[in-house]
C-alpha cells in the first residue's frame, strides 16, 4: 500500500505538471515532423503522377506504387504524433485525478477532530 500524504500529492502534482510542460514540446515536434512528411509525400505523389505517361487513372495507381516509402514515412510520423498527443491527454487526466485526491485530503484534514471533546 502506498502512503499518501499532502506533501506526496503536491510532489506528484508538480511532477505531472512538469511532464505536461515538456509534452507540449514533444507534441509540437512530432506534429511538425508529420507535416514535413505529409508535404514530402504530396510532392512525391505529384511528381510521380506527372511523370507517368498514360490515362489519369493509370497515373494515379502508378503514383501510389511509386510513393510507398513516402506514404509509410508519413504514416509513421502521424502515428508518433498521435501517440504523443494521447500521452499528453493521459497526463492531463492524471493531473486531474491527483488534484481530486488533494482536494479530498484537504477536506479530510479540515474536519479532523471536529465534534470531539
């Protein structure tokens, strides 16, 4: 069983708050990488589409086949951003839970000894 006291709750809140602050930069970096990969995919697809001689539907499929690596890089970057974003949301939920524990603890201490003689 974990001992919970006001100091431990305050320390945990501070730690989670610091992690949230750092997570903002991580999410920003991951999203910028996704945008760069998305632009690279779009440009590669357009180049491949325009380079293929043939009907429009043939160009589309040829461009899809020719840009598999760029599409994969974009998808990996997207997954990394979504993971970082989910982690950030989980930390926000953890912070709210810790704040709730802190509020309950304060209420408990506020009524401690009331009614006793």
